[in-house]
């Protein structure tokens, strides 16, 4: 049981390039989330999904896109990388939604630098 | 808008000390409050979840309390060990909101 797996662990991009951060979970969780964590700051929600085919914006969605074609996978896409997107990105999943009192399970993160 | 503040930002203590980490939130209408641990280069691990109707939760050497009316929570760590060194984050879900709002965390170092 691997939990939440994120790839890659590290990446350096040039301004304007695009890339996809991968996230997969093997716990059959319906709810999945993408957060970013900037130095000295708390995590901020980018996008979330309550099930396959359903996604919604979080607090900081600009510059990102997501899709959820399967229960297991929730990739995050950066179309035109900007220096402001330099951050650590975390994917998380949970059995129930935020009001279910079920904890979220986190991946180890992707450290992304835009130069 | 809900804001979560954690004090202190960093803490260094000798092994064996009992310590308290503080978390405050601006809107007392919360659904639950959660404490997480984050090790360097790793994701977050859920430690304790306190529902709004509860006053405290305990897990081993950890005890978290919640005072909704004053907008405060504390995480008490008994008999600290070097293995407790990590960043501790608290997060709340609003009573009428639906997503976690995180504090910036407290970086804890326990010296042997």
C-alpha cells in the first residue's frame, strides 16, 4: 500500500515551459487535493476533486489546470510556467470530504523551480 | 476570511522537556481543527483531529486542546525526544466553509 505517490520529486523549468505534476493514490479515496507551500507559509489549496470527472477551484487556481479521469489519478498541469509558481506542490487524498472528520493523506511533494 | 497563526515560528528545546505549541484562528465558527507533522522533504502526516464539539484529543505523548470561543488550540508534547524534531502545522475547516486553512507552522528542534 503506497498511499499517495507524486512524481517527479524535483524539477527545474524555464519560464514559459509547461509540465504535468503526477499524483496517484491506491487507497480508493474519492477526494483528492493539490496544494502549494511557499517558504514560511501555510499550504494553499489550488484545486480539488470529489470524484472522477469532478474538479473545482481552490484558493489559488490561476495558472494551473487539473483533470480527474480515474479515481486513482489527479494530475496538475502548468501551461506557461512563471517564476511565481516556484514552490513545493503537495497532493493529498481522503476517504471522505472535509466535513467527514477523515484526515487527508499527503504525498512527499514535488519541488519545482522556475528560472 | 479565516486566518491561522502559529506561535512561535521556531522552537529549540533540550530533550526531555514538556512543550506547548500554539495555534490561533480568527473565525471561531470552525468545523474541526487538525494538527499535522511535516518532516524535512516529506509530506504532512495527520497527528490529531479535534471536532468542534470536543475540547481535546490525545495520542501517546501528544495532547491537543481546543477553545473555540477564544479561537485557540494548543499542542502539548510530553517528554520531548530528538525524533519529535519536525515542523508542526495546524489547520481548520470553517463551519460554513469546506476546505482546510493552514497556519505557517512551528519548526521544532529537540536537542539531545
